[in-house]
C-alpha cells in the first residue's frame, strides 16, 4: 500500500474520530464504514496473495472468514 493511500486512510479515521465526538449520532455509521474499509483491505490482501507460491496463509484466512460468515447465519 502506498504512502498516499495510507495517509488518506489515516485522514479518514481522524476525521471520523473528531466528527464522532462532535456529533453523537454518527458514531455507529462511521464504525460500520471503518469495518467495511478493513474488510475491503483484507479482501485485497487475500486476493493479492493468490499470486504467491506459498498459499498456506491465504487459504487459512479464507477458511477462517468462511467459518465466521457461516457462524453468523446459525
């Protein structure tokens, strides 16, 4: 991940933190946004790791994610 992207993510989190303190009702929406951001980054890492020769970590992450998703439906 480039420095510009990391800076943009940091600025987004900082704005959400300050805004959350100023506006009481926005906290939940911002936390959901941050969770979605983390999920997208994690999905990108899993997708990018598919091109590596050692797929053990990627397969373990995918198995854990599938188990967590299946566990929500129960």
